[in-house]
């Protein structure tokens, strides 16, 4: 399980810029206007062969400065409840403000490790100016420049040191599969879990955001043995209370990280929307297996095969390039095909653990590669002579040994993945393809 690091601080200190720098993306919108970031941004950061999750807590849309300050305080309080480490960002050019002092007072009372990060230290004079931040009582201010990247490498070393060693997952409880039910609010997540359990375990209402926590239940009926996790709805910031929204999203993200298979609920009456795609991106970024359930199918008037095919094609087109996942049309209210959801989730989990014998893999793939070799580049011919599945990996991972691995491009990797999927059942689970030197 990866650790969670939250970036907090007052508006316009460079949180989104630092988020983009550490994750190596341009995922968060950056501008000079305070409050640009409204949605919570989530990403993965890899450093020193380790990985941790990063959350940009962003600014807040408010009506006055007083409310603005109050919402920042709530944000920091909730971040200290959920995160494993807090990255407190301040602006070395503007110095300490009243809001910085307020946030620092909250962080001093928390038991979490805090890194005081003085951003916008673009030159030596700025670094000397950072001495005033000692008065916040949070230790040494660490000077970085999110824009230029100065100091971020050492900052990542410090983050890994503060997070401590990675936890071992040898407990018996960790060996039991975890199926997380995820999706937008009001997609029927709690309803379908109640249908699975045969009892009203989780509260269900028409009010979006009823579920505010991730609820873990062990399911041992009908020969199954796994954990079911009901998560809060992941949605964009609209007209919801900020602290509850932040709390719910972080819990839901953690549930996805800790699960083996994610059951994505889609509302049949609304179709697939952009937020569904954002959830799929989180699932794929964490290399989790996927089962798509189109819920509330009983409310759809046109249930013909043509309508089903059109719905399936639309979902796969929107979620491309990963399209090898099962889609089930069900109803939590009438319990239509809900048992098939569990059966399919179990099959996908077994596919995730499937191993292909090396001899069988070479017997199937090498003649295919010989018939359709990688395209030559600059007159150099690429030859793949051997392949194998790597042991003890989170998802099925295959390595192909070639004489010139640097010339094997992404389209040919997808070709190899598709041929593996045609010959062995890896439905619903992602696959890694590596090309290495022979």
C-alpha cells in the first residue's frame, strides 16, 4: 500500500506547480489567480524505486476572505486526519502571513510528520530570507523552486525518509481479495452492496454524498470469501461542503489503492460521464482490475440487444485504449444479475493471479513474432528470441528479450499485449509489457 502525502497551504503559494513537478505531469491547472484549483488533484510520484500518492488540496471557491480562511482551516484539519505526511507550502517571497500562522498552529497540534517547504526560492537571497519561517515552529524550512525544479530531488529524498520503510503485506488478512465498489454519487454503490449482503447494512438515500466513509465488509456466502468496500462517491466540486468532499475523495482513493478489483458503477439513466472516466484513470494509475456494472437497468425503456451493444461500444470507446474488461447490466433494486457481478469480479481476480508457463508462452508467441516482427528502424532489424512472465508482480507482467529493445515502440507493445490477451484470459486486468536487452 502506497503512502499518502498531502500538499497544504494558503492560496497561490505554488501547490499545483509543485504537484505537477513531483508527479512529472501537467495535470493541475496553474495560474496567478488565487483559487484556481477547485477539484482535488491526485497523482502518483515515483522516486528511488519507491512510490507514494500525492494530493494537491488546492484552493477553494468562496464568497469572502473570512470564509476562505475558514475553509482552508477545515482542509488542513482533514488532511492531517487522512494523510501519512503533510507538505506545508509557504511563499518565501511574501514571508509569513496570518493564514500561514493559522495553518502552522493546526499542524503543530497534529501527530503527523510535517515538512515545511519554502517555495519560490529562485536564488540565494531567497534562501536566506527563509530563516523567518523558523518562527512557525515546524522545524527547518526546506527551500525549493517548483517552477525551476531546484531542490525538489532532495525534497523527495526527505519525503521518503519521513514516510519510513514500506509496510510488508504478509498478513493473512492481506491475502483475502478486496473488491471496492466505486463510482459517482447516486450510482447505486450502497444499494448493490446491500443487495449482495441481503440486508440494509449501508444507508441509502437519494441525497448525493450519503456515504462519507469507506465501509469494509467481509463476504463469505455461496462459496465466496473476500472483502467488499463501499466507497463515497467521487465527484467534481459543485455544491457540496468542502470538508466532507475532501474527506470522501481521499477515503475513496485509498480504497481503490487497497483493492484488487474495482467494481465501477455507472448510472444507466445518465450514461457514462467525464467523472466516470476520471475514476477509471485513478483505477488504471493504480494498476487495479476493473469490472463495469451498468446499474438501474430496470429503469431503461429500451432493453433490446441493439441498445445493449450500443451502450457497451460507447463505454469501451470512451475508456480506450484499455477495453478488455467485462460489462454487466444489472439492477441493485430488483437484484437483476447482481450475483453475476460477484462471479465476474472473482473471475477477474483469478485472471489477475494467472501465470503462463514459460514454455507455453514461447511456443505461442515466438512464431507470431517471427511472422510479424517489429518494424526495422534505420536499417536495423529487431529480433526477439525469448519471453517469460515475471514472478511475484502486482499485475501480470511479461518480458521480451530483444537485441535492440530501445527501438521497440509503444504500438508493437500493444500488439504483443493484444496477442497475449487473445490466447490467455486476462479479462479486466491490466498487463505490463517490458522489452529488455537479450
